[in-house]
């Protein structure tokens, strides 16, 4: 993959972004629809002088990433929904130990083994992960350029805040090939930033530790409060969203992320042709969720249409942001159902006439 | 009169006093590991992985870099650390609940990949930290808090012999079972762990040292009786000695 204009697959874009960001450790386990990532990593990572390991389970993948991160390396693992469930234990440990890493979830339908079709069924397990009182940053790309850009950015975000960062994609974004213009001249800002906390051998110092076990009375409570301070800083500094179509003073707002946001852009055009003006609010960070920006945008419209490829997960955060349930109209397709732009438009038309 | 130092605490131990129970094998094994790391001059190039179990507190006592690992996952955490720092001495220290039960997949695949690591496996035939429940290593008939009538073969199968099992793998280079019940056996245990460390440093590959270790509190025994129990009963089922050594 080179710089400039090219036809690439979402899963491949993630591999190249990780390598460009200085990721030199990858462990992953096969699961559809993200197999191109470990497959490509198996030869691209050694080309870059890094370590590729085909882990024997997702538990092993995430715990290898834990070890590599503890040792100071930029590390990544990728999976799809059922595999992410298995990783939740490790994600919680990494959050507790404040270890940076990039995790990619190319979502498929669930629950259980579900199917291998694109889905947004894991919004909950991305923004409300694992056991214990913690958060991870979650970025939701909606095209192939963003699969590259967000993955690249995720490594700096992870190091900056010592936190796991998840890219929440889906089977469509993973498998889609798109002609994109890639700027590969960017250099990761924090690649060479010191990691004094990392385990590199106690050279000229006492031994240090990476732990999440805090048994002294009050120690864990303090740790949780310290983590919360960090989370507040992330909310303040890193909350991102896209707001489109507001210049035309729309009466209605669509709120959608990832693939549903992409489809909704088509719906906006169809609606415009039918004389219905809509705007689009697309959260880019699902955690931290852009509550304030959505609250402001929602004030300017009569209704907020929430579209998801699930039966209503992000809509809970939309309701919190908007603060007026009578304004919310939800439409979702679970189990691998991908709505068409026309289908979403018909839903809007049915509610506004 | 000039003082002659005949013994001192290893630099690889912190000043914290061991908090393990009286007669527990962990303190002994922690200390011989620290002595060996001093002797090998590796204090500044060692990264250890502590388990979930009593020895999770190992990092309170060792004065070298140590990380925690989720229950059973220590071998794969160690794998990644070793791949990132191939010149360092990396080892995991795990109990039998951690390694032989919840971490079975991790230890088997790490062994089968032939990672250039040293694994120290503390077998005290029960879950120590949680109060003495049955482990896969619990002896037949052994009473624990979850096998109050004694381990029953029909329900629980036979105690797993991890060392003998792992020795079957082509990539496993060195397996030895030792005990820490008296001075002579502690010296042998130290020799075995040293060999495991040297194997890693000279690139020989995967080494596994099983240490039969007393758990007087959960066995409901006095420390000396617990050590005699290892010598007289436990080591009959888990025989000590060299199991595999391939150059």
C-alpha cells in the first residue's frame, strides 16, 4: 500500500495504519469478518521488524497485548463481536493497570455465534465494557479513509492517556473496498515519548510493578478517583463528532454512527429531493459521547431520528443528550440487517407527514 | 576487627517481610529466585510475571520489574514481554490453580510454541489464596473446602501431572520436579531453577520447574508436618527428579 489515491479494503487500511503508527506487536485469532487483518499482519508485521503471533484464543490475544504493552511496545489486537466478549476480562485489567493498546472490533450479528453480517450490536460492550468502574476510548469510523486515520490516531490517544482505545467498525467497513486518498506522511506524535512506567528491566532503579490489585483500605477507591480524573480530561479534550447539513436549517436531525451514518448521508439526499431537510449528527467518539454538541444540535430541530444496526443501543445516549423523549424516533435493524437509504427515508416520511 | 560478610539479603529482594503463612513454600522459592537473579547479575534485566493466587504479592518482595497477569494468563503475558525484550530474563511464577486449571490453554500453547521462557510452577495441591478449595492437582482422597469428603475419582478425575504432560511436547526442553522441604531439597530446587534460567539466557528454550510446596494453613497441618506430608505422601504421586532435559 502506498501513499495517495488507491483502492483498499477497510481491514487492510487498519493494518497499514497500525504499522504507520509504530505498532510493532500484534496478536490475533481468526474470526470473520476481520480475517484479513491477522492474515495481512502475518507478513506485513515481520516486514516492519515487529512481532506477529497467531494467538490460540482471544483470551491469549488480549493478554499478549497486555504483556507487550507492559513491556513498552505499541500493541494491537483485532477481533469481531464474540471474540471481543472473550477479551473483556483483559480489557478491564488493562484499564486498571493503565496500559495503552489499540483494539479493533469488526462487529457482526449476535447474540451468541450470531452471524457474520455487518452489525452494530456491540455499542454497549464498547462503551460499557467489562467488570469494574472504567472506560475505554471508542472511535467509530464510517468510511475507509477513517479506518486508516482513526486507527493511526488511536495509538497516540492510547499512549497519551495510558488507556485502551477501541476502533468500533463492522463487517461492512471491514470488507468494503473504497478508492481513497491516503496521506501516509504523518508521523505519530507520541511514538518516541518516554514510558517511565513500562517494564524494561530495573536498570539503575528499584524494581517497579504493573498491577490492578490494590488491597490496602482506600487504595482502590483512590485509584478509581484518579482514573475518573483522567476520564474527565479525555471527555474535555477528545470528544469528537461530525455535524452535517445544519447550514440549511433542517427541521429534522439524524443521529447515527459508523455504517448507519454512511447510509444516512444517502437518506439525507433522498429526503432533500422530497423537500424534507435533515441534518446529520455523527458521534466519532462513542465514548466519550458528544452529549453537549448533540444537545445543542437537537435544540434546533423538531425531531431526532436515531438509526442503528441493532435494536437500540446508542439511542440511550441520544436520549440522555436530547433530554426530551418526545423528540426521539428510533429505527434499528438487528441480526446483520443493513438498512437501505430509501428504507430510512420511508421511516422518516412516515413520522413527519 | 574487620567484618566478613557471610550472608546477606539478596539485592533482588525488597525490605518487605514475607507475608506468607508459616511453613508456606512461597517465601523459600521467592528467596532462591532472588538469590539466583543476583548470582546471574540479571536484576536490572529481569521481568517477572506474577499469578493470581497467594503469589500475586510477589512484586512486593522482588526488587526487579514485575507485572500482574489475569488468572492463568501469565505464560502469554510473559511470551509477549520476552518477544519485546528478547535479551531479558523473563519468567512466570504460577500456582496450581492458576496454571493447571484456568490457565491450562495458556501454558500448553506457550510450551508448544517453545517460547524461550522459564516457568516456575508452585504445586501445593489446592487453591491457597481463596481458602483451600480443590484444584486439578488435589490428591485423591484429599479433603478441601470444596471436596469435604475427599477428592473423588468418579466425580473429579485424577490429579493432573503437569510436568509429565508438558514433557511430551517436542518444543519443551527442560522439565524437573523439585520440593522445598529441607536444606538438601532447597539446594536441589535452586539448582533446577538456575538451569531453567540459564536455558533461557543461552537460548535453549522452554523450561518448566515444578516445585512441591507446603500449604500448612489449608492442609490444616503444622509447618513441619506439612513438609513431612510432601516427603511422605505428595511426592509419591508427584515424584521429584529430572523429567526431561534436551540440549
